[in-house]
C-alpha cells in the first residue's frame, strides 16, 4: 500500500483529502503545517507528498526547498495543492522541483489521476535506476576479474610445446 503525506493547514480540506485517498486504498499520514510536514516526511519516507502552498510558519515552497536538499526526501514525488492559480506561482513551484501543481478546487478524479501518474513515473524511474545499478555492478565485477587474471599471469614463464 502506497503511503501519501498530506500537508495542509486547513483541517476541513486536509480531512477531505485524506478521506478521498483512504477510500482509494492509500495509507495516509497528514500534517497541519510545513514544519511538521518536513519532520513527518523525514521520519516516514512517504511515496508521495501533497502540499498546500499557502500555510503559516512555513509555506509549501519552503517545504519543497528543504525536502529537496535532504537525501532521504529529495526523490519523493511532490504535488502542490493551491488556490493560487497565477503563472508566477506555478513557475516558482515547478522551478523548485515540484512534480505537479493542482489548483483548488479540484475534483476527486483529477487528484487521484495526478497521484497515480506521479507514483507510476516514480516507480518507472526507480526500476530504471535499479537496472543501471546492476549493470554498473556487473561491469565492475568483470573489470575486477580481468585485473585478477592479469595479476595471476603476471611474471609467469610462458612455455610452448611442439607436437
């Protein structure tokens, strides 16, 4: 079951989003502000983060900026939820590395489709990375074997036999 962190300061909106996600089979954790959301993300390694932009204490842009600098959280797909539909806000969010930007109000289907698409992209990326890692490890193993063989035959007398 995929784990989603919802960071939203409005209790009613947060509860509504959590209910939608739980009904769709997701394991949901939530935070009431950006500072708490960062701590929860570090402690729980969610598969995806939904985050409001405008929040007290620490806004969504600050949350993304901090999480993107942390090795544990920098690769978690991140979707902004916001009532701010201005192009400059959208560009700022995407420039910080957000994976998507959903404008409130949104319908359940729009939210769930965005989540499913981001989770699939993340899984595809991880699968591709794992294949690359295996290929690199195999290459290094072959190089080591070649070097071991060269060391074994180094300074050895070569004998030839005539028939």
